[in-house]
C-alpha cells in the first residue's frame, strides 16, 4: 500500500492502516519526542499523545507538502503543549546574559555525551536550544511556539550555551586529569 493510500485509509479510521502508519513513523517521531522530553518515559507518553492528535487531525492533511513534515510539526507541538501548560519559562526583560559559542572537539567529546548533557539541561533551556540549534527555528518562531517573547527565547538560548560550555570544560578538565 502506498503512503497516499495509507493516509486515505487512516482518514476512514481504518485501525489496520493506523497501526501500519504508526509502525512506519513511530521510530522517527519517538526520536523527536525524546529530544524534547525530560526522559524516556515522558517521550513514550508524548509519542502516544502525538499519534492520538495525528489520527484525530489526519483529515486536515491535504496532500500538500511533506507528510512526514506534517507529522513532525504535530509531534513537536504536542510535546511543547505540555510545557506551555507548566509555564516553565522565565520572562526576560533585558538581555543581560552574554551569548557564547560552544565549540567542541569531536575527538575529545562524543556525540553521545553531547546529547546526554543537552538532555540534562533544564526544560526551558533544552527546548529553546533544540528548537534553535538542532531544528533551525528562528527566535520569533520559538517565541510563537512556546508562548514567550523573543527576548526570553534569546536569553534561554544564551543560558543553555553557557551551561553546556561550562559542562564541557569541566568534562575536558577531568579527562586531562585522568590522563596524567
């Protein structure tokens, strides 16, 4: 069955087609949920909520643009909706935090370690960092998605980068001490 046929069957609430669609996209969407969630269990819950929303709104997909992109947008919005309800963001009235660039020597810091420390960032910093750095959203888009102002987005990104830089520097210093 082609993707278009599968989508049409899902629009008719065909459980077998919904199961097939879930199987086809759950891996990619789970990885997306994991990137934005606090932990594995929360990511699983977010994935289930996202698929409930997908199946509820699949009639709204009009075969324009990428279906996978549509799925990803719903998934990210589902996860972010949980955080908007929690009001985890601090409102920034000025940009007093200096933005820093984080440069990483890939030979000394593994990708797994980087993903781990990004996952450990406080929610408000992790969400903005992922949206801006990993997914390429603008501060305006992030502000709209999260219901915050642009200054808050910028300051949360700057703070995330500072925390990551400090964490990486401590890690590298401990690696240097171990090699002595």
